[in-house]
C-alpha cells in the first residue's frame, strides 16, 4: 500500500462506477478479466499497467470479480478504505488517461522505493 500520494476524483463519473480495479492489478495486468467480461467493458492499454472498467457498459454481473485471482477487482461499495482512490482513478481514465498514467507512475515509484 502507498501513502505518500493520494488521489481524489469526485464527480458524477466516479459516482457511476460499478466495479473498480485497485492497486493489486498494477504490474500484473494479465487481462484475465478482459477475457471473461461478457460486456467487453474492461479496458487496458500497454501504457496503463492497470485495467479499468467502463461503468457505462458494466452490468454488475460479477464475472470479473470471480476471475481475478489477484484480488484486484471490487464492487465500488466494497473497495477497502486504503484503496478508495482507485474509484476516482478508474473514473478519471475515461476523461484524462495521461493523468491516471502519471499517478500510476508515482505509485510504482513509491512501491520501488519501499522495496
Ligand atoms: S484479472 Fe485482475 S490482475 Fe488481471 S488484469 Fe484483471 S484486474 Fe488486473
Ligand atoms: S461486472 Fe461483469 S460487466 Fe462489469 S466489468 Fe465485470 S465482467 Fe464486465
């Protein structure tokens, strides 16, 4: 867990989030969830290093939650307190991908510094 940087993105899109991918995906991003999502609404690009879920297309079917063996996907309302910034990060990705990538870089840098 990181605590040097934090992130908040409070807007309607964040409110709309359904399922959220949290930090356990960073550095894994094996796309197992993408392969099983029946709505094809989980996205990831090489630059992201984390998958994100499109709340406008997600139908809350729970399939990705069960498929992620890394425990990286949570229903929004069950995201642990220390990971709640990822609700905003998931939401922001659809508006400003570069901002999210920059913040993921910060998280990775902190993880590396912590060893
Ligand atoms: S299955 Fe889990 S670890 Fe793999 S890409 Fe999806 S959220 Fe990330
Ligand atoms: S809950 Fe279902 S529809 Fe939503 S992202 Fe997961 S697999 Fe896709």
